[in-house]
């Protein structure tokens, strides 16, 4: 596979502590997987943006020529375009939760 301008057909496997990263100017977006051993009880996939705090996550849907922002997650806010279904608790803190 070429480093520039190639198309991947099939699967891609990362081993060990590999990270998939996009770096533009001084901003970045990364995807990784934390796992210390087969018996690790705190293994997880992580998503990260970074630089100066104005980078965020966005979920979009595109139909034909129309792109719609469905959800954005910023440092201090989660915005959802559609109705949210929550199974559990919702609240500002542990003491002020609304039970569903």
C-alpha cells in the first residue's frame, strides 16, 4: 500500500499501542485502544481531539447533496438534533439525577 493516494480493500489490523491519527496544522484527531494485557479489566477504545480546546466531535448524516449535523460533543456541551432516549439517570451531579 502506498503512503499517499492509495485505496485499501479488505481489513486493516493494528497491533500493540498503534494509533490512527489525523494531524492538520497543530490540531489533531486520534483513535486508539487501551489494553495492558489479556486480563485487563479496563480495556477501551478512545477518541481524542486536541490542540487549543476548540476541536470537537461531530456526527453527521449525508443524503444526496444535503449534510445534516446530528450531534456535536464539545468540551462543555453535548448537542443532539433529534429526541434523546436515555435508559438510566440524567443529571448535573450524583445528587440531582432524574430517573427514567
